[in-house]
């Protein structure tokens, strides 16, 4: 177990001479983008914050690593993105056919490696005053019982038996984590993503520099991607869970037809992405969840970094208010306010994303034709990736987009 002790004395607090366990204002579980953002927000408000992470940092995370406008706009002030490439072109294909490349003079989005990005976000949280402990697994959370000294306190019980006390807890420990289970997060969509990090020679890397590939796949709702990051290409596919062999076959065929089968991947990995149901809770008592732990991601593209950063920042801000609540009624009021903030923003985007996924599952060819041959669709794509608008806003304000999605609602 490693620990940064600079803020430890500040976290002590509730007994004379330190005769009681330290009580933190906010404990955040999970040091990915959501957790680091939550810790940064709470620490920036001057609160005593402890960030717990079961792995040692930096650690690998299966992820394409695309940083779109909403992600960039949600970063801590002064944060310098460790970009590996800047994307100005997108090649679209329909299961390897009808390939077309669209280009933009302005950058569409950036690409990062998650180990570097996550570690830098944690450093930003530390700079804001949060203490970070890595190599620490959480066994459970208790809001009642002998480990809890009073009704304003939550006990976070670690795998080794140690108990950490907090006025509020933020769960950001992933979609299969302990905190989401404690809150009772319910899921509406589970997808399987497979990915390979493929080192390539300079001649191949040059061909991909500044350009990504998006391939609409053979399984309904599936797609593949190639994201260049210097001398390595991140190649992956995603589809609904339930056809693991078909998803694996898609990735193998995808890599082969790209001419990359001869290169040995440095990492091959897989993960499940999970989207929450509309009625899934976001809190329980003084515990709230954000990011993957809350099932917050875009259902169509399964983009999760922007949802993690945005929900994490909101979670950190509302955890401060929950921690200050003097009784259960006030704590619940603040938690409900957090849920409202999430649903009014990210929840609306997820609702439109679900409808887009349904449309895409039925008509992938039409989606491909629109993005490659219909200029307004391409312009909408560029504005979304740059953070100038959202998919939900486009559907709300553009009659054509609204009519297209209305077909999803018909029996």
C-alpha cells in the first residue's frame, strides 16, 4: 500500500489528541477520471478529501482514449492534456466497404493514453489538496452498525480490515464496483469491448497520423475503431454482450483487413461497458455514485470519458453539501439535487443516445450514408466532437434529425 501523507493530519479530526479515527469530509473510491474529478472538485472547495484506488498508478485501462470537446471543457483549470495525436480526419467504412474519409481544417478531438491521462488527473487532485492512497481495495460500505459512530458518518471498510470514516462517499470504482452495488445501480445495457494496442513501424504510423477509422460492424449496434497514438495504434470493437465469439471474430477480421495482422499487440484486453436504466438510483444515504459506477456513458458510441469527468465534478461538488448536512433529511435532499443535475444533463443525452443506438441497429447503412454523403450530418458530427453542441441539442433543434429519430418510436 502506498500513501501520500501530506494531508493526513488535516484528515484527523473528531477526537481530542487524535484518539478517534480521522473523519474525512469526502472519501472517493476509485481514481479513474470520475473519481479524480470528484476528488479535485471537493478538495478545491477546501474540504478534507481522501481518494482510494485499488491499483497502483499508472495502470492500464481498456479505452480508445478519445478526448472530445465536453471532456476537454470539464478538465481541471490549467490541466495540460497529454495528447498523443490530434485528429483532423475520420475514415468511415461499413463493415470494411464503402470507405470514405472526411477531413476538417480544425482539430476534431484529441487522443490520449489512459495510464498517462488518469495519473495526471490524480496529480491534479493531489495539487488541489486531496490525499491519495493506492493499492487499497474497498470491501464494503456501512452506514449503520458498530463501525459507524454517528448518523452523519459513513464507514468505508477496506479489504485488510481497516475502517475509513467520512461525512460523504463518492463511488467511482467502475461498473462492477462495490459502491454501485451498495447504492443499487440498475443496468439497461451491457456491451463487450475488445481492444488491442498494436505497435507499428514509422511508415505505418505516418499513414494514420491525425486520422481515425470508424467501421460500422456486422453485428447489430457494433462498430470498430482505429485510434493512432504515435508508434502505436489502438484498435478495438464493441457490440452487445451475448455474442463474445462473434465480437472476437469481428476484431480479428477487422485487424486482418487493415493489414495489421502481422504486428504483435503489446496488450490485448476486453471489458464490459454498462449503461444505467432510467430509474436507477444515484445515491443511498450519504453515498453517491458517478461515472461507470453509476452506469453513466453514451449508449450509442459507449463514450465514457466525458460522462466520467462531468459526473465526477458534479459528484465532488454535491458530496461537499452532503457532508455538511446535519441530518438524514438534509443529506437526502442534497443527494436528490445531485441526481437531478445528472438527469437534467447527462440523462437527457443518454436518452437520445439510446434512440440513436436503436436507429443505428436497424439502419447502419443509412447512418453511414448520412455521415459520408450528407454535409449537415458531417457538420453535426464535427460540432459534437468539438463540444460546440450535443446530440440531444441537435435532435431538439433540427427537424430532420427529430423526424429521423421519430421512426424509432414507431411500433
